[in-house]
């Protein structure tokens, strides 16, 4: 219910990395509905009401998914920098 507020913040500030918990997303909401183009969204949606986590990374940074685990609301992403940086949202 706070999607428009979240999107407004993103449009105003253009962060490179975003990590959120308690997203309350489900498979009925597509990633392209959450953020504008220019981001890759790694998410773990809980199969029941509530929960969920996501990490969004600007396409200006190379990244890949390491783990997405819905049983414990976890997403782990690696930024392909030198040295690599691992991001985790639980």
C-alpha cells in the first residue's frame, strides 16, 4: 500500500542499491511494476501473507543472484566489483 511513496523516493534519489524487508509481494505482482527500468530486482516472496525481501541493483552495476530462499525470507546478491561485494537481505 506504500508503492507510490516508494516509487516517488526512487525517482527522486536514483539510488544504486535498494534493500527492503517486509515487502508483502506475491507472484501476482511483477517486478517491472515495482521499479522503473534501470534496475534488476532480486526478490524472495513469502508464500503466505506478509514477509518477503528484495534487493534492487542499478543496471550500472554488474551483479548476480547467489541465493533466494523463501522459507527464511533471504536474498543474497554479489556485486561484480573488484573485490566482489556480497549483499544480503534477511
